[in-house]
C-alpha cells in the first residue's frame, strides 16, 4: 500500500480490506457523543496519529503525544482557534486562542484581576445556592440534575463573581450550549449557534460598558482595570475573556459537575465510599476529571511539518488533542476504564496542560467540592430514570442535555 497525502492511500488487489475511515472516529457522530471511549481505545491501539479525511483533521489520542503537543505551543499553535468548529471573532483574542508572548500578557493581566478576589470567598455563596437547589429537589423527588442543580449553582456563582444582573439560568445555559454545539448534518456551526454566541456577546458588551463608567467590586470591573506597566486589556479582550469565563463555567463546570454526579450514580461502590468518607471528595473530583471530563478535544494548527507514528503531518494541518482519550491511556493509567476515587491520578489532563492549563482550576475544584458535598448530604442515594441519555452535539465537549434522576430512600 502506498501512502499519499495525509491519510489517503492507493490499494492493490493484494491489500486487505481497508477499515472504513469514519468507523474509526468521526467528530460528528452521535455514537461518539454518547460514548467516545471504545473509539478512543481503537485510535490509541491502531491509529495513534489518525488523519480523518472527512473531518480534515489529525487526531492524537495517546497520553504522551497529547501532553507533549499541549506543551509545545510553538509547533501546535492555538492562534487560529482552539475549537474544532471555531466561533467568529474568538481566534487570537482569548487566553485559549493565543500563543506566547501575547498569551503570557493576557494571562498575566487576567491573573492580576483574579488576584483581587479570594477563591475561598466563593465557598459560602456556593453552599447557599446548592442548599436551596437541593431543598427543592428533595421536595419533588424526581429532578433533572442539569437544570435543577448544576446549572443553577454554576450560573449563580459565576454571575456573582462577574457582577452580572440576575437572569434566568436557563436562558444563559441555552445560549452557551448552542454556542458550543455543532450541527451534525451540516458538520459544523449553523445560524442558531452563531446567533446565540452573538447574543451572549452583546449581553456581556453592555455590562462591560457599564463597568467602564461605573466600576464595581466584581471580576468584570477587575478585568477592565487590570494593569501591568501601563498595559491593559482592550475592550474586545475584556468582552471575550468574560464570555470565555461564562462559557467555561456554564458548559465545562456545570457539565463536569453533572458528569461527576452521573459517575457516582453509575458506580455505587465509589459513591458509598465517598458518603462514608467525605475527605475523599478531592480525590473523587480528580478521578472524575480523568475518567470522564467534559472537555474532550481541543484544536491546534501546525506551524511546521511533524513526523509521528509513521505519519507525516504538514504545516497548516489541523490537529485535535483528544484529552478524553489521553486520560484513558493504559500506558499512563493502570486499568484506565475503572472508576476508582482512591486512584490519585497524577498528571491527568482534565484541565489541559502547558500554557493553556485552565486558569480557573482552583475555583472549579472548590465550587464542585462544596456543591457536591451539599448535594450528597441532602440526597445521598439517587438513580437514573432514563436511558439512554441525550448528549449535547459538540465536536469539543461532552455533556448531557439533561440528567433525569429520582431520589432513593
């Protein structure tokens, strides 16, 4: 068999039947949305550097390759966007879509703004939001964890941090979920997705303009005022950074909390361990980030040719770093498909790696720990009432549309 451009091949009569390319990995497959892990295993074993002809992107799936690429920003660049289906106006203007040295400047300014607020100060407001949500759930018996708990808590705490006005969490969640979704038929964004992102951006732009005139004790004001040696964030950078925080909180944090609750529901032994020993909450969060993170894949673009696993990737090619697969790589983690809250999975990529390692890790860990501890104190036993689940159609993220549970006495 003679290799041509990327993954293309010429077959002879002696060649064995080729594995149909999209049975390996299709970014727009509903099967992969529902359960990507068997597909990841096939990639790691048979196609560790896989060219998806239909998706026009390379997929790296082994831990060592993904971790190395995430560190090597000069080769695997983010300046053309980190979403596989990028949204208009983001590329080159956010923490996730810039490379050093511009990325270092943005990160330093954002960290300066973050430094004005203590993460620990979020503990009590998170507990109050979680307790109110849990109380309503206990009264009803049947509930949607996404709509009734994780989204309420994360939107509530995010809006408190950012100083945004009270607004229906369902409206915000709809805008964010549409913004990170893809159209399976169109194999990319559609008009609804773009419109939702613009609506979110317009809402945030209005709030940033208000802070410029009348600053408050909130993160948007801190971002607008952050300064290092006379350098400040531009209006566009403040708006897009704020939008990124909202999207990360509503999608990544809310979805991770939901998946964490699902993991505990589906693994009774681990949930009982946690109920008996609440000090395992921290390790349980780390294991859930490894086992089933919401941030599954992010895009990079090559700045030079790279040879990897016998494949020739060319300058300008898109590359998907499959964090969700790397976290299940048997070369890194023993028995990776087992969910074990006592594992201590050092080096997992649930928050990424390299210069784009998630800036909000401490906040995410604290909010998740406080909210889930409050939830489990009120509702220690619960069960799914629907199977299979519906998953958000996304080429980057994995999150349930809803998570219908009932309390169990």
